[in-house]
C-alpha cells in the first residue's frame, strides 16, 4: 500500500470514527415519531411499509435487527442510520480529495496536509449539519441515501482516473446497478444518473455507444429493481403491517407510484392555490422554504424557538451568511479549475435542491408565521433537501481550500509548512460551529423514550379487546411499533385481547378496511362492497367519507345490529340515536384524543374519556370521564420516561403530544374540583401542570381557585405568578387581586386590577376587578367611572357584562345595564335584557 492510500485510510477511518461516535452518543434509544416506528416494525417482522415501499431498506434493516448490539430492536435499526451517516462522511472526504487532485496534484508536504485536513473538516462539517445529523440518529432512509450518492460519485471519479484500463467500464455498470438498487431505499439517489450521463458525455462519450454495455445496463437495472418483488411476496403472507397490500403487479405499481398520495403535479403550485400567487411567485415562495431550511443547518437561530439575544442573532446570521459565501466561492473556484468534475457535482446539487423544489411542489412550512401562507405541510420537510445541503458543504470545503492555498502561496517558502499546519488546525473550527450549535436540539435523541412510552400509554388507555381509531402517523406508528416489535397489547379477536389500531387516514382505502376485517374487526361489508365504497353527500348536506362509512359499519356490526343502506347514509344525529342508545358491543370502541372533532362528530355525547382515549358508551353526557380508571392510568401505570428529564430535548411535535397528557390531567382535576374533592383535584392538577409547561394558565387558574378556597394564599399566588413569567394576562392579575382582597391587602389588590386593565390579554378582567371592588364598598362614583371607561373600548364593555353574568354577579350586571340606559335610554334590547335579568 502506497503512502497516499495509507494516509487516506487513516484520515478516512478517523472521520468515520469521529462522526459515528457523535451519532452514537446522540442516537435514539428506541423509536422516534413519524415514519421511524413503522420502518422498525416492518424491518423486524418483514412487513410492507407505506409507499413507495422501500423493500431494500426493510431487508437491510432486518439484518441489523438481528445484530445483538442492544436489547432494544429499535436501537439496532437506529444504528444502521448512524453507520450510513458515518460512511457518507467517509466517502465525502474521499470525493473531496479526488476532486482536489483533479486540478492540483499535491507535490509538497504542505499541499498534502491542506488537501487531507480540509477534506476531513468538510466531511465533519457536512455530518454535523442539522438535517444530516437529525436523520442519522433515527431509523430513516436519508443518511443511507447520502452514503449511496457519495459512493456513486466516488466510483465515477475512480472510473475517470482509470479510463483506458481494462475492465474499467465495469465501474460504470456497478454504479448504475447500485443507483437502481437504491430505489429500494429511496428514490433520491436516482438523481445521480442525469449528472453521470452528462459527465460521461464530457469525459468519454464513446462509452455510451457500446451496444453490449447497454444490454448489460438493461439486465442490471432489471436485476436491481427485483427487490420490489419482496413487497409482493410478503404481502401475500399478510404480515401485521401490509400497506396497500401489493399482492398483484397493479397494486405493486400503486405502491411504487405512490398512488394513495395522489399524482405529482407541476401545476398548480401548492403555495399559490389559496394565496392567489401567480406560478412564478408560488415557486419563489417554495424556494424561500428551501432557503429557510438551509439557514437551519449551521446554527440554532432561526430554527429554534427559544429566545436568543440580539448578539446571538447577529452572530448566527453572520455564520450562515459566511458559509453561504464560502459555498459560492467554492462554486467559482471549482468551475475555474475543473469544469468536468464541477459539472458532475454541481448538477447533483441542482437536482437535489432546485430540482426537488420544482418536483415536490410542497406547501408552506408549518413554522411559517404568516397567517396567509396556507396550506401548510403537516411537518417540516427539510429532510428532502438534506443531501443537497451536504453537496453544498462540499463546495464550502473547496472554497476554504482555495483561500488556504492562496494564503500559503503568498508566504515565504520556509513558512509554508508552518502556515499550512496552523490553517489545518484552524479549519476544524468550522465543523465545531454546527456541532456545538446543533447539539442541544432535536438531533440529540439521547435518552428520548417519549414516542415509545406514548405508544404504550395510548394502548393502555383502552381495555383489552378493543378497537382504537387513531388520527395520523404519530398516534399510529408508535402503536404499531410496540405491538409488532414488543408484542404489547397486540390484537387477538378470538381471545378478545389487545387493541386493534384503526388509522382514520388509511380507513379511506379498500385494502385497509379488508385487512381490519381479516384480523377480526367487526365489519359486515363484503369485499366487493368495500371496493365500491365512495364518499357520498347525504340529504343533510354533509359529506360522508369512506372512513365515516367504515366507522358506522364497525359500530353497528360490533353491536350485532344490521346496517341498512338508509342507516349507512343517515344524518349523524339519526345514526347516533338508533345505534348508540343503549349501546353494547362485542369489543370496546375508542377514539384517540388526537382524533379531530370532525371525525368524532355525532358521537361526542356518547364519549367518555379514559386517560388518552374516548370510549363509546351507551350513556349520554357532556365531558364525561371515568375518574377511577383515568387516575389509575395517569398517576400509577403510565410511563413518563424522559418527559421530565431536562437533558432530553423536546421539539414542537413532542410538546403537542404532551398536551394530550395535560388535557387528561386537566379533565380529571376539573372533575374532582367540580365534585368538591379539592385535595384530589389539587394533587392531579399539580402533577398535570408539569405536562403544560408552555400553557400553564388553565392549570394555574384552577389551582389558584382551589388554594384560595383552602386559604392557602401562598400556593395560589405561586401558581399565578408562574403564568405571568410566560405571558401577560389580565385574568391572572384579576385573580391575584381577589386573593389580595381576601387577605385585606387592598392596595395590592387595586394595583393588580390596574395591571389587569393595562394587560395585552383579558383586559376586561381589570375593569371587572375595579368595578367589583368599588361596588362592594358602595362607591358608585368610582364604579361608574370604570364602567364608562370600559364603554369607550368597544367590545370590552360587552365582555364586561358577560364577565359579571358568568361570575354570577347579577347585582353588578344590573347596575351596568342601568348605567348604560342613562346614556342610551332608547335601547329597547338592553331594556328587555335588564327586565329579564331582574327577574332571575
């Protein structure tokens, strides 16, 4: 082995270890949200995941699930992503070194030092980008895609080096085979092919005129895509997860073409449909989303929602701009020095950035604060562009290399090596920027068990032998994971154990309804009837979707009742009256709390909350809850690992899901409070407010009322002041004033009422507090003063009347109306309202 190869091996291994070490330290210990749970479950059971199927990903994943590196199967799959990410870094380094050799073959020691150190720094910089890191610590396909793409670029450069040598063309065959094989992981590596084709035309176009070569290409492509036959073979064996059930070639094509998501359309642009933007402006808006995601890569601002100082914001913006300028400088440098390799890598970058912006036609980012920018994606889509960010970093590395070489060449000969060593050390400061900036963010999944525990807790909310309707990915995939991988509460219709998870989005498809029927969910539709189900507009004007029809059939069949066509298409009220009154079914039926109100429309009066799920019951009521079961689950049986661990990062999605726990605690605490069990209410609400760190107001206000009734004024004030640290609320100042009054601290009470009056939110509470204070002391002049001041503020005045009525302060409500009539005695509506109020 020559010295150059040995040096590459050593440096490459160092990069691999450094990247893998960081990834493993921050690796998710179990499943994460979104697609991860499904991928892990499918790999473990050899199932069929959502379109486009990713058969090779599942087969490779299955191998990794058999490697005993951890007791957690999910960790083994996550390790696969981390390993792929580290390999991507290794091959980025090798591509960088080869690219440099194309336009400046290192002759001196300092040139070699710069070449390899800057290549290593570039690889590390790319690995610690937010999106690269984020997708390398969970069971996803994007780090593997990046590895494949850089491996293919490396093979292309090796092929160029060896043109004229025997069997060199085999490298092109290998490259084409790997690219098409990678379709079984993700389609994005295919974007290497157009760039490869143009590169071959620029380097040796005669290679494309070889008929034997083309025959071999066709054969290899055919062999590569046969991995998709796995989907058909496994689908026929009915695995636990069998999306689209591709048992025929037609269904297999539906998977590959992503039919269930609708056709990919270039026009209209999704950012222009509801905003009215013309096509060019709509595309520009989508390009801005790409730029936004680019700005997330190197530093935390503006990605993170936490507060940043002005200095931090400026430094972050400067860092992002610096990296962008270095990349543009790298474009120019590479173009000047070697147009062929520039064309190869630049085209891949363009296809994976601008090309994907045009092709994907995405909606607005969900974190876009502009209220007119609708519709928005259900989640951030930066991962689609992750590979393009890595290719851009390649050009950043070229730009840095050019600056370093230019600087060294201006120094005296005896100083060149010393300057090269210094610069080679300093360049590693660049990857340290994203490493430290991104560490305390979503990329760090160390100790994060939220998704795993949420899946188990949601299943535990249901009794054994139940059917649970779920809403989307994040209340379905974690459940599939714990059922298929951990065998937790997996449905068994014969023994009436476990829970059948019925995803409402998938319930619009015929294959999914058939699968539910096959596992024992009570469905009376025949297979032919299921295939003929379509959305229908009923006489009431409502549209019933296929999922609505399926839910009705399950509810009726579960109760052993025959469902006629008239019943199926009845109004929601008619259906509820006929089938839910005195309801008793073979299986319990639940809706997850994440299910939207629209999907539960018509059933609300028969829903009883049990922790994280609503159970359909025969009795009618509003806001019903099973207190004993809910308390047992929330306080004793649920697992909350990592939720209260400050070292575990929680993103916006996690906070949204945590709010479901908070809602359960709040409902239970409110139940106990309403029934006079204040001690129990306080215990539940105190525990529950830990899940509502971002929205303490409901918990704090109710706890303050409880502690106020118990004369525990210190605790009451403590809860209220905790809310004021989050936002300004007139209601909180009003409550503080009430507590002050009870303690005889009138000056403080008036001060808090005045603060409430000047608050941004709930100002009406301030006017109410002041009016109540003076009215209770017989000071009518001061009372009138504040009532009339409120009158000048429009809606505040009407809200003030509602405030008094809600608080059952009839005397003050009457006083307000009488004072109003002194000003506007002709208002007949107010006169009638006053008469009605005086009679109560």
